[in-house]
């Protein structure tokens, strides 16, 4: 629905603004963790899913969702691949309503000893790759005069965390990028926003944040725990909905209050 249609009061009824049935949602990095949880939530709500991941496992994730969910194995740092895949998605589904720009990698190194290849890899996936996907998807959204983009940033974009120089740079870069996109594309029917999670409870983080270190980190968060992938999915759904038509260029921390101190 375009911005103008949403100015009509009846378009803001609860049942309408959270109705995703038939909407086409592109999720990058959906083979595991947060992206998979997001794909599952939208699928439950009747959306049509187009999943992108460089892992071949993406096929079984799309298969498990059922319906007409489809997957594309692609590396978001390869601009030609991204353009081809986004073109195929638009041709397959005939529209793209939402992009959840979620694919990303972590990496913890001392600031004075981060290898150039590690720096380049993190920035090229988390920032440049997200730009390539947003740019290609936006071409279709701008043509349609409507669309929602949600970027996956991180609390590392907002607060100083040791060992996070490359990662923080990539995620803070996303916030700058999306503000520019939000003013350029806002007048043309789109919104662009970000989510900044604290540590998310996934299999991967359980290994890194186990034991006493994890206990301490949890205790420092005002609500006393890490965030669940499903809770990130709900934030993504809110920002993708017609309820959020006036939220544009924003960053939504989902961090139990960890970044306000
Ligand atoms: N897990 C956390 O604690 C946490 C906290 C804050 C932000 N985040 C962010 O959330 C997002 C998802 O993280 P996650 O924890 O689910 O991680 P994850 O490793 O479980 O999932 C990331 C997915 O992205 C894919 N991917 C990586 N590089 C890619 C590339 N070049 N092209 C295509 N796909 C690629 C991976 O194959 C993987 O399936 C990331 O952007 C991450 O930075 C995670």
C-alpha cells in the first residue's frame, strides 16, 4: 500500500495493517539464526517467501516453510549475482513488498591487530553486500511506488564493545546509509529502517556466550537476558507492516535496554 492510501483511516484497522497474506518478503541470510526465525514468522502469517543465502542449506529451509517459498543460493557481496537473483525473484513472484536485509557475519579482533582481510570481509558482507541487495530491490519497489526495507544492524553500532572495530564500523555504516536512503526513497512510497539487537540466543552465540562470561553479560542487560530470534522477528514484522508507515530512517534497538546506559 502506498503512503497516500495509508492516509485513509480505514486502511489503519488492526487486521489490515498486520495482514501479510500474499505479500512477497525477501529475507537474506535466512539459512540460520535470526533470518530463519524471520522467514518462519512471515510464512506463518501467509506471506510468500524469497530466501537468499550463500549456504546450500537455504534450500531445505525454504522446503520446510512449504507453500511457494523459494530459495536462491547467492553471495551478497557479488553485485552481478545479487542483480540476477533479485531480477529472478521479481519475475517469479511479480512483486517485492519487503526486504529484510539480514545476512551478516561477526568477528572479534583487537583493534590494533585486525587483519586487513578480516576487516574487508566484514565490511564487504555487512555493509557493501547489504547495499547491493537494497539497491537492487529498491529498483522494483520504486517502480511499484511502495516497499519496506529493514536492515539488521547491532547494538555494536551504538555502544563501544571491545574487539568490535570492524563489526561496529560495518553496522554503524548501515545506519548512516539507511538515513540517506530514507530521505531519498521516503517520498516515493518506501520506508527504510534498522533493528539493533543485543546478543541473540542462537546456537552460535550459545557457544561464544556460555559459562560465566555469558552470565555476566546477561546480568548487565537491564531485563537480565539475551533476546530470542523470535523477538527480533516481531520487530522486523512491525517495521515491515503498514502500521509503521510513519517510521522511516529509524533504528530500533531490541536490547532489553542495554544501549541506553
Ligand atoms: N546473533 C547475534 O547475537 C546478533 C546480534 C546483533 C546483530 N546480529 C546480526 O543479525 C544478522 C543475522 O545473524 P545470526 O546471528 O542469525 O547469524 P547466522 O550466522 O546464524 O546467520 C547469518 C546468515 O547469513 C549468511 N551469510 C553470511 N555471509 C553471506 C553472504 N556473503 N551472502 C549471503 N549470505 C551470507 C550465512 O550463511 C548465514 O546463514 C547478522 O547481520 C548479524 O550481524 C546478530
